[in-house]
């Protein structure tokens, strides 16, 4: 488990925005640079709830380094245009045996960013965040990236909604 966690911490904290080597990725989220927190290095109050539980002591928490948007949503759209999707992710590790580790991706604070126009009051445009339900698309993108790091060859490709 320590080997895969080390790979994740190293890879996810790198800026891969210009990397074209990961051909399995279909969204920006798989190349995003993250702050990778563990039980010893977290710095958000909301992470207290996660890391104070003993079953989460081995977990990692991913938060965006710069722009809070992690990808353009394949599900949430406004006027047929994809909205920017923002979220943070908890990677929950469960040891199956000495050679196998189960990783579960849990989404926290999923929101979409959208532009609006207030024609009645100010006549100005505005930006707003709206809470949304998480989708499995972003979670599976992260799992594909981890599978790629681990050398997993048999992961099914991501299926997107039409």
C-alpha cells in the first residue's frame, strides 16, 4: 500500500497539464495538479472530520492547487455548454492482502461554476457556484490515472453520457 500511495503523492502533485503521454484520459482532471494531503499534513478544517476517524488514517485527500475547477462537466450543462466542475476527492485505502489494495474515490464539495446575467437589477454578469451531485465520471478518471501508475492494463475505458 505504501508503494502506491507514494506513486500517487508524487504523480498527483506534479503539473501534468502539458503532458500528452496519458492517452487514456478524456478529461482535464486526469492531468490536474493537486495538493495531496494525508493524516499528518492536512490543513483544512473540513478535513478534521475525515482524518479524525481511525478508518481514514491511511487515506489521501486531493484538493486543487490553483483554479478550483477540475474539469468541464460531461453531465452538467447550461445552454448545451459544459459547465466547469469543481470538487475535492478523498482516496480511501483498504488493504486486501499484502499485494492488493482497494482504492475508493469519495467526492467532497461538488459544484459547478456558471455565468449569469442580472438584467433586472444591475445589468451586470456574475459568476456563481451551485452545489451538484457527484458523478462517477470524475471519480473513475482518478482511478484510471491511479491504475496507469500501478501498471494496470485491464481497466475498462471510461464511458461518457451522450
